[in-house]
């Protein structure tokens, strides 16, 4: 956690003090990496199915467990039972996300080695890592809940929580490829992911992994804007406005879902490419060594 805090504060320092040219260069590098990741996905569309399955499974968990749990806490008069049901739902949501992430990483690794990848290949690897996935899902859920609670604290708590959260996402970026390709348990996965970063980029890093910016700008942000606009129109009250608002919200939600699926798939394939580069020192697919080296900045 000390390493995470150090990395988090380094990231914040970089964001506040970085030069304009360096920032623009990093944005361009991120867009190039995103474009190459997208071309890889477009030529191997089977990889896009894993995050789709993850999204559907997460939606089922939301409907079956999380929403009923929140209802019991808020309006059902059973806060203890509601908290337990919600906690189970959060864990299951983390589990299905990691399960299909591991399946995606395994299939992407097959593609990188010039072999055809299938849904069955990825699922088979994920099933063989069931225990490791279950353990890492528990760690992810607990850390996520702790960070959410910290960020809800007013003042310095929210800032510290955000910094630690950013650092946590960075040092665990390679966790899923590590589980998929090495089969390590939760604590070993954390140590291994952090160790790979340290060996390749040094003890301190000054920026997040640069990937997915185009999807954020072209998909996620406009989708959020559409949803907000739809809610405003919906709240106006007339039947026509309610109908129009509902349509806009639905379109925004669909765009957001597609964007998140694509973004998750990009992170999956790029994570495997970065893992292979960090371990073996060789670039794979269309990525270059310079691009992969620059994807994470070191002091």
C-alpha cells in the first residue's frame, strides 16, 4: 500500500507539473495505441464477445442481487440482510468481470502467437483458474469498497482515496494477464503485477497506462451527455417529453454500453501485449517497443 500511495502522489505531481509538449505527446501515443488495439479487435472479433458476456452477466447480478439488496437497505426495513445481499452481489460482479477478463486475456495471447482463438479456448483457461479468480475477485471487491468509503469522506479523505485508487488501478493493470498466463493466487498476483512494473519501469511511475482515450472522448462522454439530456427532458413532465426523454436515455445507455465493451476489450488485449513486453522485452503484434515502453512513464 505504501508503494501504491507513492505512485499515486507521483501521478498527481506529474499531472500538475507536466509540460504541455509532454502531455500532448502522451495523448498522441495513447491514441496510436488505442487505434492499434482497435484494429486488432476488428480483425479478431471473437475477442469482443468476452466483454459482452461480462456485461450481460454483470447486468444479471445487478438485477438479482445488488438492486434487491439496496432496496432492503433503503426501503425494505432489513438493512443487515440488504447489506449481506449487496455485498454478495458486488463480489459476484467482480468475479464475472475478472472471469471473462481472464478468458479474453488467454484468447488474446493465442492471437498474439499466431493461433486462432475461440470462445471455448478462453473459457477453458478461465475455468482452470477458478480459484485464483475467486480470490482476486475478493481482493478487488474489498479494496474497491474501501476506496469508495474513503472517497466519500469529505476533505483530504476524498483526495487521498482518489490518489490511492489511481495507483491501485496502475499496479494491478497486469493482474488479469498474470492470472490468465501464470495462474497465480490473489496475493501472488498483486506482487507479480507490481513486480513486473517495477522491473520494467522502475519503482515509481508518473502516469497511467495510456489506452482508450479516443473511446472515452467519442463514446463514453457523449453517452453520458445523452443520458443527462434525456433525464432533463423526461423530468419536464408531458407525455411527449417523457417519451422523447426515454428514447434519448435509451440511446445514451446503448452507446455507453457499447463504448464500455470496446474499452474493456482494448484494455484486455493491450494488457496482454504490455505483459509480454514487460516480461520478455519484445513487442508483439503491431505494437512497437518504443510505444509499449512509453505507455507507462517512469521517473
